[in-house]
């Protein structure tokens, strides 16, 4: 949810207050989601392109 709100243009600090998570946790998970070492990364990218 936090990632979607941020992508919709909300300020990160406001998003973090709404979802009640620390900023470090947000950045940790954001980095992990964007990591190219994910084995299914290509599948995810293809799915996003299709939609």
C-alpha cells in the first residue's frame, strides 16, 4: 500500500504516517522489491507490461 500511495504522488512522510511504518523499513523493502537478483523479475516485468 505504501508503494502505491508514493507512486500516486503522495509525499513519503505522509504515506509513512498513514501506513504506520518506519522510513527505514520502507526503504529496505523498496530496495528489495527493485533488486534485480529476484528469480522471477522477468515474469513480474512482463506481467506489468501486459497490464
